[in-house]
C-alpha cells in the first residue's frame, strides 16, 4: 500500500510538472513571434530615421565646419553604415543620395528637440508592409515631451531590402508639431 502511495505521489508530481512546462512553452511560442528579415530591416531603417540627434548626427546636421570634402566623407560613411545594408541599391540612390530623406526628419527636430522611437508596429499586407511609428519628442530647453505618430507603407524585394517608403504623415504636419 505504501509503495502505491509513493508511486501515485510521483505520478501526480510529474503530471503537474509536465502540465506547467507545457503551459509555459505554449505561452512563449504565442508571444514570441519572430519577425521576418524584411520586417527587421524596416524596423532598423525607421529607427535610424526617427531617432536622434545623437552626437554623430548633430555633427552631420550642423553641416560642414570647414572641409567640405571631410564632411561629405563623414556623411557618406554614416549613410553606408546606417542605411545601405537595408536598402536596395536603386532605393539607396533615391532615398539617400538624391533626396537625403534619411536625415530630413532629424533636420526638422534639430536643434530644439530630441526624438526617440517608442514603438514601431509593422503589418504585412499582400505586396507591401504598413507601419506606424510612435515617437516622443522632447524640447531641449523646457524638457516638455509630446508624442506623434508617423504612418506609411514600405515595399521590399526578394532580398528583404527596402525598395520604397511612402509616408502618409505629411512632413508639414511634422514640421508644425516641432515648431
């Protein structure tokens, strides 16, 4: 009789252990959805576009302080490091080289505000992704913090690199918020 009690206790204990492990791992699977490489690239580009200015970015936003050649090299290195790996060659040319959209948002914020990304939501559609970036912007003198949303669409290619970004939030609205 004592052997049966010990055996039942052991089975009961193992049952609870298996049940708790099974519940834990099923919760982890549901809450830890992995992002695709395209989504990771989108997140990185948006983070790099809407966060700052850092010391490095401030130096670039202030423009050349003497040697134009040195400034151009530093700006090129910054773009190569923070954007080139995530953009198709053609889009890199138009987004960075032709329009310098990568720093245009931070140009609006500089020197009065510091901006940080609070959250990025990305949703995959049939041929593209939609995004919403929740931003906090803090006035450097008053330390008053406000928030805004920037929404848009992104397309990627078969290499998971961005081929276009369309912002549905108008830069004029952003400029007004930062004034």
